[in-house]
C-alpha cells in the first residue's frame, strides 16, 4: 500500500517529526522540573532561617507557615508534572516505535493518550488558574 503524501513528506515522516518534537519537549520539561523541584526543596528547608528583605527581621510564624504551604504545593505540583512529562516521553517513544516498525497498535495507543490529554487539559488549566493565580490575588486583596 502506497503511503499518503502530505506536503513534502509521507504520513510516517510527519508522525516521526511529531514523535521527535514530543521527545525533545518532554526531555526539556523533565530537566526544568527537576531543577525547579530541587530549588523548591532547598527553599522549603531554609524557610525557618528566612528574613524579610525590607526590614531584615526574621519572618513571623504566620509568614513561615504561608511560605511552607506555598512551597509544599509547588513541590507536589512539580512532582505531578514530572510524572506527566515522563509519561509523555514514554508515549513519544511508543509513537516512534509504532512508526518505525509500522505497528498500528502502538500508534493507536499514542492517539488514545493524546485524546485523553486533550480532554484533561482544560481541567489542568482550571486547577492551575484557581490554585496559582486566584489564591495569591485573594491573599493580596484580603491584606489591603
């Protein structure tokens, strides 16, 4: 069976391009998330000795609790994103193996994964918007 031509390449060529882009993106995300998790963990460990940058006074217990809670949320969120980035890397390998071996089951598994990600993506945005943007805004407005 002849391969369908799309622009200048066949469909298997474009499938491989998608797979390689997904691998590159996942690797970059994994590296960035590991760096951010290490930084957040170090910051959380040093909260007890933190000082207010304006007055150079130690933070109050309330400020320390707030900072620890925010950093704990960042660490948990980072771990979840790291798991998702790792799974994305694995699924990109599944897509590439399916393309190179001409195995439609592997390509179909990647397509199911992609549809699930597309369905869950708005939920991720909803929780991200609520937890990261609205909560600090509410804290600032309550302080005023």
